[in-house]
C-alpha cells in the first residue's frame, strides 16, 4: 500500500521569529548553522578538546531538551562562477574544474523544547497524522528559560576554539524545510510516495540505517580514531570516530544525531529496577550477561560521576539514490563502515523506514519512541558527533585543491587585515624533483594576475616561460659573463633629485660594497653621506661608481678637511683600495661599466626576472649582483608603497652559505616591513639555512610555510619552525599521485597557526606553462622560438599531445 502526501497541505512550521521556530506539533526549536573545522585539520587532542566543549555546553541545558545535530551531504557539481577567468590560464582552470562532482556538506544544530517532554511510547509515528488541534497561545515561562539556556550554550560554544554557530533566518528555515520534504530534488516540487516496499520522493529512493539501542555498540566509542588512509609506521593520523560516515562516505546522505537530555534521578531508579530484573535472568544466556554489565556500568557512572548526564539518543543515516540498485550499494557500504566502528546498526523497513525518514526532520524527532533510542551517558553520545567539514575557501587568495576531490580552494596567504599572520613572507621547502618551482610558478602566476608586482631572483631559469605569457608586462634581466646588468645605482634621471632618501640608499649600497670586509660604524656612514652630497653638488652629470672614485681620488688631500670630517672617522685610502676592485681595470669593474641605465625600464614592468645562473658559484659576484638588484628595487619598484609586491629568491640554497649573501637577504626582510610586500624563499631543505641569528630572524619573519614531500623526513623542519605534533603528522601523510587520471602533488600549508594538507592539480595549459625542464619543456620552447607567442606555443603543444594520446589509445 502506498501513501502519497503533499507537504503544503500540512506544513510542518506554524511560525518563525528569526531562528526560533514553532512547529505544527507544538514543539519549539532554535536553529543554527554550524561552521566546523576543516577535515584533516584536527589532532587527537583537538578532538578531545571539542568533545569537552560540547559536553560542557550541553550538560547545563534543562531536563527535557532535545538536541538534534544534522549533517547533510549532497553530490554537487563544482561551479567555477566565482573564480577569476580573465586570463589564458585562469580560463583554462575554470574549464578544467567546471562540473567536478564532489560532496557538499551542511551542518545544522537544532535545540528543541518538545511540547510533550515524556518520550513517545508509540512505536511508529507519522508526524503529519498527529497534528494537535490547538497550539498553545503563549509559550510560557519554561520556554523562556529554555531560550536563555540555549543562548548560554551557544555563547559558550562560540567562545571556544574551532566552532562557530550562526543563527538561521526565516528564509533559510523555510528553504531547508521545503528541500528536506521535497527529497532534495531540484527544479521542481513533488509529492512523497510512502510505500511499504519503497519510499520515493521525486527522482530519489530513500533508505535509512540507525544506531538505536545499547546493544548496537561494541566495546567502546572514542572521540577519535586513526585514519587508515594517512596513518603509517611511526605516526597516527587521527579522524573523528564517525568521520567515515561523513565526507568520505560516497553518495547523498544525512547523518542525524539526536540527544534527549534526561533526569538522572529518574534514570537511576529505572536502571536499578532493570538491573534487578537482569540479575534474575543472567544465567539464562550470555546476551543477558552483556546487557547486565552495560547497565551496571551506566549505573556506576551515574552514582560516581557528578558530571555524568544520562541521555537517550540515536544516530541514524538517511540516504538516497536515483535507483534502487544505488540504494542497495549504499546499504552494503554503510554496513561495512559501521563494522569498522564495531557497531551493529538496525535497518528499518516498511512502515519503520517511513517513520525514520519523516521523524529525522529535527522538529519531528521528538516522535522517536523509547524503542528507537539507546540509553547512555552524554560523554558517550558526543563521541558520535561529526566535527569536521569540507575544506573552506577564503574570500580571496591563491587557488589550491582540497584533499577529497581536488576541488579548487582559495587560501588567503596574503591576509590583508592580518587576522592570521603579522608577516606575509613565505618559504617553500622540497627536495630536488618534488616540484618546488612548479608550486612557486603556480603561486606567483596567480599573485601576478591579481595585480601584485613580482621580482624574481632566479638561479635556475624556472620562470621565463610563465613570464612570456605576459609579453608587455615582463622583463628578464640576465647576467652574461663579463657584462653588466645595465643598472647604475648612481644614475640620476633628474639632476636635482638628491634628497635625504637618495643619499641614505646610496650610502647603504656603498657601505655594503665596502663594509662586507669590515664592520661599518655610524661615523663612517655620516662621513660617506657628506662626501656623496658634495660629489652630486660638484659634478652635475654622468654620475657613476667610476666617477665617484675619480672624484674622491682627485680631491683626497683636501676632501675630509673641506667637509669637516675627522680622518679617524673615515679612512679614505682604505675605502679607495676596496672600491678599486670595482672600477677601472678592477676584477669586477665590468659590473659598473657606464652604459644606458636600464633600471628605470623596470618601473613600468610588473614582472621582473633577474636570471643569475652564471654567477651561482661566485660568492663575490653574486653578492654584488644582489646589491645592484636591491638598489634597482629600492629606486623603482618600492617607490609606490601602496602597491603590493613580492620578491622571490629561488634555488638559493648554495648561496645562503655565504655570510654576505645571507645578510643581503636579511636586509630585504627588514625593509619589506615598510612596504606592502612579501619575501619568498625556495629551499631544498631548511638545513640549508645556517643556524645563526640572521637565519633565525628570517624564519621568525616567515609565517606562511609550504612543504612538499620529503622522503628523508621532516624532523628538522619541525624543530626549526616549532611545528606541532599534528603538523608533523600532516607532513608525514603527504602522498602524491602523478600516474592517475587526476595527477596531483600534495602540499602542507601553514598560515600562522592554521595548517592542512592541500593538493595541486592544474589544467594541461598551466602544467605546460610551469614546466621547467625535460623534453616536454624543450618542445614548448621550440614552438615559442618559432612564433614568439607563448600562449600559442602552449595551445599547439597540447593539441599535438592530445593527438598522439588518441593515436596511442587507438593502436
């Protein structure tokens, strides 16, 4: 026999005032939307902490309160509408992920004050057939007290870590109710067809499975358990006790957790009576003995633990599928998941299935009777709580992917308002071949397309291809043997621009050239500023290091006296001797040869790459090159402090062993504070940063950490960055898949104190743009050389690759 029902004839809700709901059965409820922590982000201790938080919040609610937590998981097609799509690679990314199927998750919490606070004795209830003729005219004093108790509990939960409860509004409540009883069908309203053999709403067949009796449970429940997928030898990666029923459970389903807060004194008497009955029959079978032990255990808890709160509860999973075959598959999967938890669930059929589906709507869950509920302590019941949700996108940021279906996730690693981090400098750690430059390309490309100016100091030629996608906006300055970079730190575009800031910058530059051989004093700096000022005042044009050297040499006998500088403050002879290496026929004079000053060409470019492959092994040359680059950056790029900018040092490990280079980099870290900017470093291992004060300063000012897989382990990373035990477990759980249909690498990302493991899956176009070596890279560069259009070269490469893939498949 089938029964068809139209929701709007007997609508469940009578009145809504903000998030307070009056149901047609006289139940009063307060509805909230829960913002939970991201999946995989919680440690074993975090799960314990959350359990304690829930326990503390709920145990003070009045006797008779019903708490219903509902977690709705729906198959959803990813919509890229909110993602940027105004560039070649951004459009390719949207196309690649549009329609990607994944599970969406909505977590709801209802505090219900049932009209009838005695649990229903009737076994199966159709809530639509038992609507009272008359509702109460006023909610009464008890209901007001209930409202205050709920607000207190919600306030407590909101003030704790990890959770956020947001009140529902009227529109959301109506929308949710309609969706629930419309069977989550979209695009049309439909009837519920409630039959003994099947329950069907629109295109969806429904089933259910419940944990509704103490006998369902095995030996124990816990707040968390090891996640087998990510746990390996030597470490445990934790998940919530019933997380296997959440985001990792395939298909559309709802996890309902219902908790009735009961009177402990009443239960003490009931349990004592039940124990007496069982003791008389304990010899008649092992099952009675098991029940006797469990009831005895519960009674001990009530008598010995003042904080124990006896509850009646139920955990159920309502699931739906487009066909009955899919329903059967879900049932067998559910049985397997419950078996992992040592729980034997009940599968309702016939009328019972209708009862479970309709009364799992939170305003009707007071209709579950004693035979539908287990008796336990609140602490035990709260182990059956889903405490995590999907990866959460920030309002803006850089796109990575989640660890479930590789869905794009926006992470705000800049943090404009500094909610999570005070310094936005970042570091990327990974051994050779794990994709450091690939990841850096992905991060920098997105920053660039968001209007951030980039300066890349590169020793591996990893960024030319990405830069060439933006022909008019980039410049690549490459060092070649015996040639200068075309940067003259002394060049003045306008003769009268010699201000205090210009002199300060130039003094720092010269003192770094001079002072890398000795400690520089304040007296020397003041003296040099006076000399520079005199030089620019006397010589009107053609300023250069050669010019300054000649000027000081010509006037060295009278210069200090004329400027009122005591010779003990500044040793001119020593200064000229050191500088002689960089002028005339000096070893490094080519670096400062006067030609066209190209540094002002940098002002109009937003993507500047300095390629220094040739000097990677010469510490003196490299150090001077960095000083020249720093000079150009200060004079051009950092003039506009409102503009966001990033300076990246890539492949920098070998050079960081040289003190003068390390100090040069430290300068950027100090100077960047005054700018709206960030510094990034790319290293194979954190051990490549020497353990000294300068490195400690750099790490202290680095608050965004990226780490790729490292087979040698992560102990040094944990030690030097003070990572938590859970951070270390996350690092150890990193797994790449470079052979499957959806190729990805996994990345540990820590922003301030928040961390998780993300994935990087990119469309073929981005993959081609980020490649830094190998035959594929050579093929793309050959196509680029032919027509000088990188976008076209990538398109041609992909078209050729796809054709050859089809041929291989056919053969």
